[in-house]
């Protein structure tokens, strides 16, 4: 009795329809005397097969779906460790790309089944491939007579040698490859001839001698020789790349070339005109972006625009503002940048003071002046009675006794190291009984409201005589 292999089916629960497909096929293989049976193993438990029961010739079939991807690296290491048991490892590509390990895989074009329009047709091809891998075994085998079949064996060996030698003599070894990309749009990998930087390309080579494949990706940044049937390569720079695959380093090695265009992504940048101006003022922002055709500005002061340049933007108050520019292209790829701009405070000298009457019996015409100036360090007071005072780096209140009761024009000149200056004047009338008169007016109005109009006329007529 010949031994028929057992098949271990590793799968996840996210592809019920495809699990049913492969189970139906395995059932037919079992009925056709091609396999002994199959054992389904699901999820993370898949990487703990009963190794003591594994026999040479048994097979492990893995359904590569999205749910099994988190366990892919762990599974690949585990399956590689089973090679010494002479097992067949077969991958069915439902969603993911196959392992880069030289395992058997279906479909034979390495394209995921879910991307195919006719899944029934794809599964029919897979079934035919599995039938070739698992030929039927007769219940009874005839005894082999070596002498009887020796001449046939010799002829078969000679034919195999001829089949192997002819391509070598006439250099008929052929090579082909396809590739898919995943770029800055973060879309699922797909067959294409262009992508945006950075662009990750996954390659699938078809060759009679995959162990001899040599890749040249046409990138000056590629420093090492890359081999293998399923390499990946990251293109970081924009440009047109000529990708070459050869079956060796010899001049007469079979080769194939394809081109890939890596397109640049938008780069956002701008220039600030009139930065550091004194509030209120206007700034202009000149767009220096590249590879973009749509723009969005956030100008930091509560306004926004989609114009290419943001011109004459008004800033009413001083402070630091963050201006952000977002540049995008027609495919929706966008990059942004931001800069801080400063609107300065007007720090030129500003002169101002307030005055109050502080006289008493000994000083009947005393007024006290409070310096309210800004951005100054030198102050010159002129009191209108011929007297002046110079103060430096001091703003303490200044009392002043006027010689008689009359109106005086008091002037304050504030300067900043004498490089800039400002002046302020105020007419004062030092009179000690103004406040008692005001209190008397309030008392009269309360006791006899009829006098209020006369008192108002008096107040307006003699308002110039009251201290301000």
C-alpha cells in the first residue's frame, strides 16, 4: 500500500467563502485517493502543528488573508523550520502577498484571488494545480521489475538531460516580472506604472531559475545587489526608473526591463514680507510651494484664504502669530508648513501726566503731577511760571507750588536717550476751594432743586476756572 499524504489547512475566520472552497477541493482530493485526509487549523494555533505526527510527504496549506497577516512573520519562521521534515508548504493568496521563502503558491501569477473578477475560475485552476501535486495512488501496486523497465528509465533520463541541456546551449531561459506599489496616498498595492514618493514596490518574478535572479532598480541610492523572486524596494526620490531583472550577471543572461515613474509630492513653503512691523500694520505672504495647485492659508489672526499668495493681511494688535500654509495636488496629497511672525509694539516715547490739587494752608497753590509716560527715560517739566525740572529714569509724583492763583500751562517732554521725544501739556488752575464749592452745589441742589438750572449755567460759564 502506498502512503497518501495528510494535509494541514491553516486559515483564519475572515474568509469563510474561501475556506469552504479549499475544503471542497480537499474533499475531492481525498475521494480521488490523492490524499489521506485534511486537518483544519485556525488562527494563532496554526503555528503549533502536531510535529510528532508529521510525515515526509505531508503538506501544509496556508490561506493568506488579512486576518492572518499579524502572524505572518511568526508563521514564515515556523514553516521554514519544517523543511527538514520534507513537507510541502503551499500558499493560497487570498489577500496578502506570498512569503519570500520559495514555498509553492497559488494562483501561479501571485495575484490575490479577491482582486480577480472570476473567483470560481481561479479556484478551478488551483484545484488542477493541487491535483498535479497530489497524483492518485492505486490501492494495489504492482511489483516493480528493475530489468524490465531499465531501458525505459535510461531513455527517460536521456530525455530529461536533453530538456535541461538544450535551453542552456541556446540561452532560452526566459524571465518575466510584475510589480505593485504602495505610495504616499497610502492606497492598497496595485499594478501600476506610476506612484508618489516615497513609493514601496513589491516585485513578483517568473523564472525557471529563481535562485539566479539579479535585480537592478535603476536607483543611484541602491548600494547592494538584490536577489530573490519576491523582493521589495523603496523609491524615495522622484524620477523615472528603469527596472531590470536578469537571470545572472553574465552578458548573455536573459533579462527584462520595465519603467516606473515616481512622482513628487507637494512641498509647502512661503516667504514673509514686512515681518516685525509695528501694530497696526499689514503683512504679505509669498507662496514658494512646488508640485501643488491648491492652497489653504491659516493666517493666525482669525482669517483664512485659498489664494495662492496672501497679500496685505491686516494685524491690529502686537504679538506673535503662527501662519500655516497647506499645499495639495489634484490627487489629494497635501503637506503643510508653518512660520511664526511678529507684530511689534510702538515703543517710541509717549508723554502724558495727570494732576491733582494737594494744597493746604501753608501751600495754598500746590498741585501734584503724576507722570504716566511710556518708553522714555528722561523727562523735562515746564510749569508755566518760569520754573523747570529735569528727571532721569524716574516717574515719581512731583509736587509744585505755584506763586499765585491763575491758569498755568504745564508741559512735559519725554525722550528716550534724546533720540526720540514726545510732549504733552495741560492747563491747570490751582484753587483750594473748588472741592468745597462742588460739595456746596450738591447740598443746594438736594435742599432746593429749583436752583439746579442756575447752578448748571454757572458751572458751564466758569468751567475753565476749575482744575482739570
